[in-house]
C-alpha cells in the first residue's frame, strides 16, 4: 500500500501521501504543464540544515510523483505518477541523466509500488487493471483519515517498456507493495490472502510463497537490507479490544487507518521481529542505510499538528535518531543507489503548484 502517490502534507487534513512501498490519500490531480519536462533536470540547493545532501537534481515538475526506486545498475529510476492523460497512478521509468520518462504500465486501472528485477530487464508492479480499466473510487473519509486497500491489486511482471506482461499473484484480495532483495533471489510483498494485512516473500517467478508475519494489524511497505538478510517494514498492531474492532471493521470495508505506524525489522525468514521506533505517530517508507546498520524513514514526528513529514534516520537498536530533511511540507520515499553514493527521495519542495510532489536525487554526504 503506497501512501497513495505523491503529496503528503498531513495525514489528517490537506490531501497528501505516505508509502513506502506505501499508500497515500486520494487527491485531485492538479493540472500539469505539458512542456515542464523541457526544463529538466534542474539543479537546486538543499535546505541549509540538510548537511547530508549535495546539490539537488529535480527530475519531475508537476503532478504527483512518488516511490522512485533505482535500477540494479543505478542509471534509471522506476516510479509512479499521476499525470495527463491518466486519471490515477501509472508506472514510469526514467533515465537519471536526461529525466526522460516512458510509460511502463498498461495505462489503465491504478498502479503502485514498482521495482526493477536483477539485470534490469524486468520490472514488477501492482495494478488493478484486470479488475477494472477505470480508476478505483476514492475512499469514504466519513470514518476519518483512511487508506483504501483495493482487492483488485495483483502483482505483475513485465519488461521495462510494458511488454510481456504476466501475473505473479492470482488469489482473492490485495497483493501489492512488492520490492526485491538486492541479492536478486526473493520478492517481499503485502497481501490479504489469509484475512489480514501481512508480509510474504516469494521467488521471482511467484512460486514458493512464504508467510512472514501473523500478528493482528497492518504490516507493509517492506524493503530488504543490502545483504538480503533482514527486512524493514512499517506496522501497526492494535492490542486494545476497541482498536482491534475498529481495525477489523475498516479492513472488512477495504480500508485502514494509518495515523500511527512504527518501523520494525525482522530477519528475511520472518524471525527475530522487533520494533525500531516508538514514536506514537506516522512513520513509513523505511529503507536501510548502505551500511545495513541504520534505517531512514519519513515521519511527522515532532510536529504537533502532524502536517510536516521529514526524513529521519535511526540506528537498528532505535538509538541516535537524526533528522535529515528540513524543508517545509512532505519529504519521503528515500532510497540509496546500489553503490550508496546517490540518494533519491520525493518532496513538496520547489513546487510549481501547491500540493505537487516531485522526484529529487542528490549526492549523499556521510
């Protein structure tokens, strides 16, 4: 569940985004200038307090752009975007040098959470296009701020140009949020196949599905460590009977309430689960530092109004919490390139219009 694409100014008001591969709120699609790409890529200075960043390279300008992840070779990105003529998220690939983009998904339904496979000759992503070619309806917010868990999502494999499309999951319910081990042997993903939102892993061809989590509550947005031995993810495990009842009632209607999420780590086989954060707010989009000893994630921690989402980094033992970004609005979906030298994230900064989310890359300064 990707915090639905793009704009996450607040998980309670103003339409925004949260995911790792995450889920985010439904927002009206802003008009996008058709010639915006002609000015890209664009170099921008980071916020003065962002000491880990070199000059920022702005790769998109307009609409909702989120969950940009590096290819295994490091020269391309794959990301989701809502842009004309599409009414909701589709998957695109991008050349990092030129910022040129190409459609990789079908152009129908809604997509989320795309990732390259080893060798960069194949990609995986989730889509609702077989359930319906139309964009799924927006969730009913009469029950508060909720994310939709669309049962039409399945995980697909295709060439980066969208050809040779095949289905990797084919069971009732939500299958999405798939990412791939740097070792190139397993896919980890979120599924409703056993009645709750849990994490599973499978081979690259969809075989040998193994359940990794089984506590009541949402487990999602997983990523492998650089050596493939661990998985970081976001989770909410209600224990109070009233909270459990609320969670299960929402889930029965295809919804989830994401106002409180913590960061967890486990071994790749599902053992040795432990909580890394205990912030009591929304934390999502976690990713391992290249050393494998730290986690970076997005959170509204420290903002009493819950509207400012910044990147934070913390040791695997939960110590040494460090704020990474300071720009106003949303910063999220962090990832390092395979060589650890380049960093990508999505941000509301330097928008052409309010509420837009764009993709930025920068040199990471340790």
